[in-house]
C-alpha cells in the first residue's frame, strides 16, 4: 500500500478506503497484497458486497458479480493508496 503519508517504516496509520476501491482476487496478483478470508457475502445483482477478515480487522468491499467467491474462502486484497484517505 503506497500512501501519500509522511512517516517511517513501522509507523501505525489509520486510513479509509471506499468499498469499491478494494480489489479482491482469488489468485495472488502482481505487486503487494494481503491474504484475507471472506466472512460474509451478499449478492446484490449488479455487485456483491463482502466483509473480509484481514488479521484483526474487518474490511468491506464491493465486487463485480462475476467474481466467484464463497464465505470462508481465502482471497488476496489490494488497495490503491491513491484512493485512500489517511486519518492518523
């Protein structure tokens, strides 16, 4: 995650990203990513909303309906730092 943040490696930061800016894939993508687990999945026609367990955090993502995922599945998560807001 490349954030526009002045700090040093190891600093804790709090950031926010819109659910549609969180990219989820079944296979490890090129570049940095984190492994997460699908906690909940709601198919809503034009998109599917999911909650992802990433370590001790829950992330909400809005995904394309064609992505074949199920609750309990391990996935890979990427977040573009340009779409994030640094809170602290």
